[in-house]
C-alpha cells in the first residue's frame, strides 16, 4: 500500500519529460504556423486597405479632373462649358470661346447653283486677289465655252487650294437654305472659303481683278456670331488624328567619317496634294571647273528631250581643246535652241541643231563651289540645270555617245531642287548640318534639324553599351488639308544613303464625325456653332462619345457637388482606417482645406466636426459666386493654391511614392493579430478535464 502513491508519481514524471520534448517540437511548429499565418493575414490586410485607398483616391481624382472654370467673364448667364464623360478624357476635349472672340471657320460663301447647268459666264481668263494676314496672291481661272456651274465652282476651288495661302475652298451641297450654315442661303452647289480656327490670321478677303467672276458667283462674307454658344450635345467619333509628314535619317555616330562622296549632292521636294503632276522637274549635272579641259572626247553626241507629249532630238558637236565651261554652255544652248560662244584657242560660235526651243523646257549654267582636298576650301565651279515647268512626262535620254551620262544629267528631280556640298574630311554631323541648312534655307513648308539620340555600341561584344548618336529629322510645318511633303533623291543617292527615303511617316488629315457629319482638319481643331465651340481631337477612337455645352455656373455647382461627395467618401474611409493608415496621409489631404478655410466659409462650405465631411449651403455658394467672381475663382481654381489644383497636387504627391508607404508599421498589425492556440495547449486542457473528472 505504501508503494501505491509513488508509482503514479513516477509515471507522471515520465509523461512530463516526454511531453516536454513534444512541447518544444509543437512550439516550433506553432512558431512557423504563426509566422505563416501572420504573413498571410498581414498581406491580406495590407492588400485590402491599399485597394480601398486606391479606389477612393481614384474617385476623388476623377471628380477633381471634371471641375473647370468658365472661360467667359460675367454675366455668367452667358458663360458656357464643354463637358464630357470620363471615357472622353485623353481622346477629345472642347472649349468655348467668348462671343466677341469667336469667328466662324467659313469666312466666305457663294450663292447656290445647279452644278449640271451651263454657266452664263463668258468664256475667258478671270483673275482675282486672295488675301490673308497681309499676304495677297493673284489667282486665275479659265472658263471655257460650254462649262457648267460645277466646272466654274471647281475651278475657283482648285485655284484657292493651290495657292500658298492657308485658306481652304470646298464645294458643298445643301437642299435647303441655311441647312449647313446660318449664312448660306443658296440651295444646290455652294462654294465656301474657310480658315482653320487655330490659324493666327483669320481675316480672309477676295476681290475681282480682271473680269467679274466672283461677283457672278455672288460671293459674300459670313457674319460673326451673336450671343453665347448654344447649350446642346455633340456626339463625336474620332476617325483619325492629323499628323504632319515626317522623315528621319539613320542614327549614326556623329563623329564618324561620312560615306557620302566629296562634292555636290542634289535632292528635291514637293508640297501639295497632286503628287508631281503640277511640280517642276529638273536634271542637274555634276559641278565642274569651267576653265579645266574637258575629259569628254571630241565628236558628235545626240540625245532627246521629252515633255508634254512632244519628243525633240538634239545633236551637240564637241571640238578638241574644249573646257568644261564650253561643254556646259553648248549643251545648255542646244536645249534653249540658241548659239553658244565657245572659248578655245580659236573662239567660235556653236550653232544649235534645233530651230525653236521646246515650250516649257529651258536650261541654264549656274555657279556652284567645288570642295577641295583642303577642308573648308572651295574653288569656283559651274553646273548645268535643264528644267521643265512640270515634272510629269519630262525626260532626258542619251541616244548616242553618252554625253548626258558623262555630265551627270541622269536623274530627274521632282519639285524645287535643294543642293549641298560634302567636303573632304566631313563627319556625319557635318553632313547632317549642311543638309539641314540647305533645306531650311530653300522653303518654309517643313523644318530640318539635327537631333541627338543613343545608339548601341558594338565595340565590346556581349555588353549592353550605348553611345551618342545623331540623326536628321524633317517635319512638315503649317500643313493644310490634303497637303503632303515628298522628297526625291538625286543622282548621288544622298537621301537613300542617309536612310531618309526608307524612313518616312506620311502625313494625314484629322477627321471626326460630329452628329453624323464628317469634318476634316489639318491640325485636329474643329469649329462648331460658328466658331464659339472648338473641339480638339487628342487621339482617334471608334466609339461615339457625348460632349455637352452647358451653362458655366450650373456646371461649376454640379462639379463642386461631385467633388464634395468624393471627398466625403475618402474622408470617411480614412477615419474608418485611422488605426491602419499613417496620420500624415490625412494631414496632407486636409492641408489645402485648411489653407482656404476662410474663403470656403465665405462660399458657404463648412466641415462637420471630426468626421471631416463637407457640406455646402448652395444659396450662399451662388450668392458668393455672383458677388465676387475673382475671389471665387482664386479659392477654387487658380493655381497653385486654389483648392482644386492644390488637392490634385496633394493626390499626386501621395501617389508619387507607393501607397504601401502610407501603411502604419507592423506594430499596428500586431495589436490586431488574433491569438493562436497550439495542438499541445488543446491537449493539456483535455487532460486537465480528465484528471479533474
């Protein structure tokens, strides 16, 4: 009996020792389990908190971005704003101009005519002046016997569109008076002259010079709008964005030696919508020292010139002892059907083989400096240019002897020619600079400049190394509807060598559908409501998006209400998650409110205690807006301290760093972490229950 109490004690001691080992093992398992669960819970808690914050901030940002101040001054009953759905942002925007600053895009309209009816205007050539921004062009239109009114309207349209003035002519059709324009009374085919609203000059004028063509067409100026923009909705689809023509060369090491040969290089450009049909064409020879003896062998050479469906045969006899100047003058005189004075040891006259010059074709010998082996030093030279009024159908061809080939008259240039020299020792930067200078000095339709870039280095294989590069960019400027730029390479292939010919982005016009009607613009600005509303296409889109012209102050009140609703939702979220989010987050958002507290009270805006909720007395809000527009604007809109831009900057600063950075440290989570019970602790409780019965 005395041993009976000892045995249970020994057994209990043995159980305890074994259990201790199991306890330590369980604690390790528990520790790993707790860590894993902690990480999982902490991650889940962080994600949910940040996702909620991101959502509330996005709603607040959207409301802020929808707020705009009317552009029209008081009285605000006439002020207007263009508003649109969130989907339109980054695609299409609109502005309303004050009535006294508005001007219609269509400046001049004709009467209405039956395009198929024969005109009663007498046959002949008529001239008229087209004036815009102090620049005047005298244009001519030919009217033939039997022409219709459609022929006459199209003739005037084409003359205006071909002129180097930023005006646009169109022939439109309306079957009812004032259907297309409040100043367009005529029905049938109507000629319109317009100027894009983004053009600096808007005062377009026309006047008859010879004959009374414009008077016969009953051309009249449109009137400027009266009253504010109409409150209405526009349904817009962005078909394509206007883009200028753009060329760029191959990026190269600007310090590397050029692969272009030393000497003259030629190219040409065309600007317009008709390709090369109405552009001049030319062949330009190599440049020669006119005093040096020619290397062309003495003898008779023949070639042909073809232009406007006519082919002429030419023959040139070159004597011994001639210089390059003699040869160039003689070939040029042959094209012009004139004798040439040959300066040799025994000067003589060289007679042409043709009696009359070819209409539309001429030749001239012009000065051109010739680079020498010494960099920067040139000698006097000459080259021969054979040109035609139109490039289309113009060609020079050797028939015997190869004289044209020897002189370099082998490649036709379409459009006005541009030439530049490559000197001995020139680098690619030198070449690009020379080409850019020549292009910029020859015209105003596009600009050329040398740009810097980075190009990969192949010096160390397997290494991602870069070094400075350069390329030549050519971009169209001030384009008109349908106007495109094209470049033609010369006999040396300079454009192809620079990579320009193969790297072109063709230009295009901007096009939108407005309430089902297509409009075209050269610069993505589209005029509505007689110029009082301007729509700007920012990116093309296929869906139809609504834009509304509304009363300015109505929209201010609606936008402010949307901002306060979004702010109240954000403030409530911050208050509900104050134990998880850094206090500095709320302080940053509340700072703009504190800075404008006095002005906001004056506007009837008050804060509801610790909740941070905003409430607006609309009667006070409207009265304050009407009483002092300048103070109201400064309070809500003017940068940088106006409430809306200050709030936008605060949100941008908050998003500048990761939103995760606004979470409180892990100690905040630890206070919320649930207690975990191990399997060993559960077993201990179970044994105590059994022992205690």
